[in-house]
C-alpha cells in the first residue's frame, strides 16, 4: 500500500481557515480547500473526513490560539490594565490576524472573527460549530473581564460596574467592527469606533 503524502497539518488548517473566512462554509467547496491547501481531495477526506472535518479542526486550532493570544495581551499588572483594554480595542480595527505561515487577508471581511463568522452562518443548524464558537467567545470574554477587574482594582474603572457586563459590551463592539469593516469602512472609521468604546468605560465617581 502506498504511504500517504506527508504535509504540515497546521499550515493546511490555517490555509483552510482563511478560505472559510473569505468565502464562508457554504461558499467553500472541497476543491476550494484543495486549491488553498495544496492537498488533493483524497488526502483531505483521508486526513480530515471531508469539508466538515476540516472546519471543525480549523476551529479547534483557532480556539487554541484565542486561549493564548487575547489572554496574553490582556494579562499583566493592575496599573496597566486600562491601557491594555485600550490597545485591545484598537487592535480590533484590523480584525483577527491569520497566522504567520498564511498571507494576510486581502480585505477586512476576510479578517473577521472566524468563530463568529461560522456561528452566524451555520451555528444554528450545526451543534458542533455552535459549541466551538461559544467556547471561543467564552475564553475571550473571560480574558476581557479579568482585565476589567484589574483596572477596577487599580482605581481606573468604576468598582461598582459589572466586569462581565463590560466584557460583553466591548466584545459586542469589537465584533460589530467586523461588520462595519466588511461594509467597506476603513481604519479611520473603525479607530473612531474603538476610541468611542473606550470612552464608554465607566470611570470611578469621585466625591
């Protein structure tokens, strides 16, 4: 029996992720994934059990990156927490980056959150995608809420504000930036949105 051709699994999944981000799940064919990854149809089915299997593994890898990236970006000493929230909002202007081994997306729509894009498209009918998307959102929400709590401890955000409520607010604005960017609005508009969101954070009330 012939041995299967070896390949870099992570690179294949990253390239497939870009393809799904660009054209959506339903708009992506097995042939599209084959062209994007360089793997033949037989290899894709053999390694991932088809398009759905590729999607689930790609989303699992995306979750693993989210579990590290935002948490590392938002973690740190209490005295810098407010500025870390500020920078996190500004980073959303350019969307969620792909990995270093895949060229960047050609437009802002292609840099939208992968989990959110899949959840909106097929999450209602696909329990596995819905679960993975919820896991992705939850890990980022927790990292933002922890950073909010750090800013509260440092006296930069109203201590009576609910950290989870603020995390949901900020993430709703960040994901909304994906939509505004997909409509063709550029970095200036998205930066204005990020700065307005930062200004909404409740500051301590001083006597």
